[in-house]
C-alpha cells in the first residue's frame, strides 16, 4: 500500500500542510519541524518526485547545472566543462548524472529548479551566470541556497559576484568562482581611450543583473579615470543576443551619429552591433571600432576579428565540477576571482576624424 502525505504528517506529528511546505521548500519552516518531517519521509520511504531510494539516501548521484540559456555558447562551455569533470568523478562506476536546467534568466524559474533539485537530493548544484539585483529575489535565492547546503548539497556559484551568498547562514558547503567583469570592462574601455577614442557608445546587458552592473561599472570607471564624460545617452541596455546588439547600436547612433567606438555587453551582441554598422554603410574599424566580451569561439572568425575580454570559461567550469564532487579544495574564504584578459584584434582602431 502506498504511503500518503497524511501518513508522513501523522508520523512527524504535524499537519499535512506543514509536510507540503517542507517538501516544496517555498515556505519558512522551523528547523526542528523540518528535520522531523524529513525523518518521517525517510522512514516511510515516501516518494515525492524521483525514486524512493534517492529520498531515503543522504544524496543521489545527480548534479544540477543551472544556466540561463542552453543555446548561448557562454553557458554551453561552462556546462560542458562541468559535465566532463563529473563523467569520471570517482573512477569507473562513480560517475555523476548531470542535469542541465535552463532558466531563461528568470529568477522565479531558477528558484523552481533549485527546489526540484533539493527534492531529488542532488549531491551538488552548480549555479551559473548573473543574478538578479532585486532585493526580494536576492533574499529568496539566499533562502534556497541555505536549504540546499543545510541538506548537505554542495553548491558552487560560477560567474556570480562574491557577495551573492552573503545572506546564506552556513557557507561551509558553498563555493564561489567569480569573474572579474568590472576589471575586464575597465581594461577594454581604457584600451579604446588609449587608441584616441573619445565618443564611445556602450551596449550594456539587461538592466537589473549583476553582470551588467559590474561591466557597466568598469566601463564608467575607465571613463572617469581619463576625465571623460559619462553620458547616459551613450548607454543602451538590451539582452545578451545579436538582435539586441543590432537594435541598441542603431539607437546609440541615432542619438550620437559621431560615435567612433561601441563596446558591447558580450560577443554575441557585438555581432549585432557590427551588422547594424554595415547596414548603415560604416566600416569596421575605419569608421567605428567594435569590442565585445567573453571571447566566445566565433569571435576570432568574425570579419574583422573581434577585440574582446577573455573569461576563463573552460577553467571555471572544470573547477566548478571538481568543487561539486569534492575533488578540489574549497578556495580560501570560499571565493576565487578568475582573471579577465584583454584580447586585442582587428575590430578596434584609432579614431578617425
């Protein structure tokens, strides 16, 4: 006879609603009550989602990899490197099952996947990409991470700022691999200024995201360091895709037709910028220089090859995989910042008057 929610509630001496709250992970429940409910679930082998053996065990062989966009090469490189490390985590028979979850950049969907992975008793979760800057989203994420780590799940934040986990009470099972987005963006804009550019447009990423804020802060820091105007009309936000890069470039040129350089939120958006310039009959880099960010594989094959900032995506994904399986020691303080490197190619040049 199947075990029911009511059976678990009776064993734990709580209401069925409380059992439901504990298992959903979406509502605050006293730790002593939560422990009692989970103990009852294990003793009765109650199946919520997934096999009963995963519920009865401390953890499963499953590792969740949470990304924004499954089609974006940035996340593909990270997820692929993580999975490569998982495939032979403990030799023959010790492999982990990687489950890649695409959120579309939605904080709500991200929380849903974290809850589902907790229900499946994932042994580890690798959370990639930028985070929402909304205070409510940040609190909800911290609570979800706290539940995961309390349940014994290793959590690796890959590509998120070091302060993402500042509100998680117990961070002993949590590691952060942060990219130096701010420093990389500052290098990139300083490079253009050093070439003589004084009218620089910026195709920033989507507003309200940590990566966007860091890269925009680096761009502005370079302008300030050289005594240049931080003009809002020369900044346009958009998604990290080609279409947004195209539209943003057209809008920037409408506001200031004399721009001599445009920095883009990432390499994909930079391709859209290049297309917009060509459609207007402008040469790259003779009329307008273009630069991207991330150093994705297609950047060197663009015509002209794209000046960009290289992030160590392969290294980051591999380290995240080793941290997730306990094969690499947690970095000092739980945080490692990975260096960004300026890659100068043919798409940037001295400004022409």
